[in-house]
C-alpha cells in the first residue's frame, strides 16, 4: 500500500477538463492528469435516466493532497455534484510513485 491516489472525475466539455487539469498540475495538487475524451455516461439524475458525452480525468496525486484536489474540483466544476472518487494505489513502479510524490510537494 502506498499513499498515492488516482482520482476520477468527469467534465462536460474539453475546455472544462483542460481548465481543471491545468489548475491541478499548476498548483502542484496533481503530478499528472490524463484526459480521455468523449466517453458516454448514462446515469440517474433528479429521477430521470440521462445520457451525456463527457471527458474523463485520471488524476495522479497523494492521499495528503486529495482534500485539496476535491475542493478544487468542487470550485472549478460546472456540475452541481461533480464526480470525485479517490482510489488508493496499492503498488507500482517505485520511480513513478516517487515522481508523483515529488511533483505534488
């Protein structure tokens, strides 16, 4: 087990995804954010089944920085309830995990 995290979020546009990603990396809250374009999300919202094209953000950070990542997503996002899920990284390349830690100091 490590203190590193992958945080999942989605955005409704490429511009919004880029804005969030750049903010997180520029403010050293994330080492890297991968943007996966044009995923389709099917979900229940306010009693109806909805479908939307979204951009998936894979955010690499640490457990210590996660609260700040979550707060930044909440502030920058246009959604009323944006996705923000933290997944613990159990193991990985030691050099890569060290790089994440050094990048978010």
